[in-house]
């Protein structure tokens, strides 16, 4: 079964200029994603899709293949799915499982990624994404600017042990059956499962402050294996 990792890494970024080449613990974000894919050991090919020559050079140096991402798939409005689909169309032989990794998640847990691949490869699920377990009480503001409960009744405050968890996407990885992804043209389809990852690995970098935080915690995260929860919830989607 052909398993291909695709890492979208465009050159443009308004929040952090040159974001995908910014470093955490001295390693560019795109290279950290490549290394996470390689560390898993189950992935046959690692492909970076980019419109940026410097990102392409760094990716080649790290041992990844590079697909040139066309301009119409590289703007602010282009989706990551469109870049991954474009890359898959240029890969021969065709992938059977696609592993979509995002460089903005600097601490991708390779062990959790391998477990997610095994779940899709075995037929247990069609999609498995990395998520953080949360018991947080979520709120939103209504049209009058007043707070209302989203995932709870504000008049009832059950104890943590009496509540079911929710799951926050980390954005780190999405493992998908390639044929289903090509049909759906979106990362969620069929039987969807969550690979629960440790809180330390869940940071996603969209701001300079988050980049600074990632560098601050890197000595801990990079040297200490994250514990893995024993349960893996499945979410059913059609």
C-alpha cells in the first residue's frame, strides 16, 4: 500500500513573513515536518508542494521531493486541500494513503502519526486527524454581544469526570484514504477518527507570539516523549 506524505508550504504569509522557513530550535518549520514524516517509518515518499524557491531548496536538502505549486493555488484564498490534490495528481504510482502534514505544527508526534496510519491502513477508519482532548466550557457572543454557552448548559456545571470530552484539531496531521479524499476534495469524509495527542505537541503557529512560545518549550518537547492516551474515539461522517 503506497503511503505518501504531502506537506503544503507556500512562500506567502501575512501573519509571519516567510513563516514556513522560520525556525524552532534552529530547524525550519518545513524541515521539522519532513523529519516527523521520516521518523514515522511507514511513509514511502515525502513531498513538499511549494511556490517558493527557498522552501524548495530547504526541502530538497532535507531529503523530500518537491512539487511546484502553481500561482493560482498559492494565494491567500487557496485551500490546503487544493495544493494536496494538485500534488497527488503528479505522483506516480498513485498514493493509496495520503498523510497531510502542516509545517505550522512544529511538534508533530511521529508515534501518534504512525498509529493513525495503521488505523487507516487496516480499514478501521477513512480519516484520522490529530486532536487535543478538552473539557473546556466553550462560549460565543450573540448578536447583542452577550455570551451564550456552546457545548454546555450554563445553568449546570457538571464535574469534569461526569462530562464527555470534546476534541480540538491541532492541524498537525490528517491521514486519509487517497481515493476518498480525491472524491470528496475535502479532508473529512467517511469514517473519521481522532488521534489524541499530548497538549505539549498541539501548538499551531499562526502568530509571532506562538512562534516564540514554540521556541521556549522546544527543549522540553523535543527531548521528552509524549504520553499517549489509551482511547481513540471515532466520529462518523457521511
